[in-house]
C-alpha cells in the first residue's frame, strides 16, 4: 500500500530531494523502517499516520536515527510535562480567547512564495493579568501540531518566527522562568520536527536582554546563529522578511489578523477530536528499555536533554 501522504508541489519536491534527501522511490521503505522500529519499542505509543511520521523523517533529513530520537523525545516530553506540551482541549473558552486575540498567527503566504512558513507572536496582545505564558504556549503548541500534519512549507522549508514585543511589559517576560525556558528550548530543538530557520525579535522592551541572555546559552550554536534582535528598527526586519510578506496591519500584503484567526478557529473546531485523542499517545517510562531517564538531572538548568540515548 502506497504511503498516505499529500503530494508535494514540484517546487517543494525539488527542495525535499536536494536539501532533505527525500527520495520518492524510497519513501515507502523509509516509513516502513521507521514503523518497524516504533513497533519494537515497548515504552513508545505514538500516532502512526504516514503524514505525521514523514514530518519526523523530513525534519531530520531522512536520518532514521535522528528521527527515532526526535519522535521518542516528542512523546517523552509530552507525557512528562503535559501542561507544557500536551494539548487535549482546543474548545476550552480560555484557549479560544487567547487564540482570538490574534497574538499567535501563521501567515497564509510563505516567505518568498515558496520558502519557510512565517509565524508571528505578539505578546502584548494578551493581557498578562488574565492569561499565563503556559496557557499561551498551549495555543502555540496546537497550531504547531496542525502544521506538522498540514503544512508542507513548514515541514520542508521550516519556520521563520517573529516575536513582536510591542505593547508587552516586563510582567509578560517575568512569567518565563529558567526551568520553563529550558523545557521550551529542548522541545523546540530536540523534539519538534519543524525546523526553526530564524527567530526575529522586534520592538524589544526593557527586561528583554535578561530574558535573551537566559535563553541563548541553552541553545545549540546553530540555533544561536539564527537569532536576530532588531530593537525597534523595522527596517532591519524587512531586510530579511520583505514587507509584503508581513500582515496588512504592518503595511504588508500577507493577510489580516482577523481573517487568519477566523480560518484557524474553523480548523481548531475540525481538529477537536484529534486533540482529545492526544491522551492516548505517549511514553510509559516503566517500560523503557535500558536506563531510566534522569529528568531532574536533564532539566536542572545546567543539564541538557542530550544525554538521552535512543537505540
């Protein structure tokens, strides 16, 4: 039976072949090898849809070893830290209120038409006294999960993220503790199959430096090289992301927040059952072969998740 995967556009197929080492002839065999390994792992119970699993192969440039490690970490972290990483309810009123602020959006047209997906987080749109950072992260997680399944641009070309701090206050920043920062950094680098190609910071506020300096050393050198801090200089951002690829509110041509939010509201409705099913997937550490994972050691702010070996 051929893999149940959406065909890529010719442009994306070319990138997948050249940059991700995807071979359409071998795709079925690669997926089968991945599934065979999963079935041999007593502790691991993931989603098994082809479209979901291929995201891990693409995100790891078809290194089966790296894909195994990513998938294991993806579910290990969701199971161990559900408040952070496991979304099961997207119809909750608080969840929808945060989404409806338009604080977190993915823009309809990718960068340069066929490049990475562009995401924007406008922290200042979410009242800090009403919603916590973790509640906001749940919305971001849900959107990432939908992107893993649906967004070929994000899966093949990665994601470019803009953190716009206009209207945010130090109170927004102080919600982020070192241990939270550590978990998010590890998840995004070592568990999430979508590759972050650049992270831009614009309209930065007092207190940002401290937060940035806390996060940065936790990241790999490669990720550190993809961080761009523009202060309040919009011109520095548009050198890398031409203005037309930003939303209309910024003077660009890439959709309006209102339309983008409305479309995603529909999508969240469609995916309600999907997210409820997330309770069924995860890891059972009591069944993990070999040594147990020392989470305290790994997530002490000094520790790194890299010590987790996956056969």
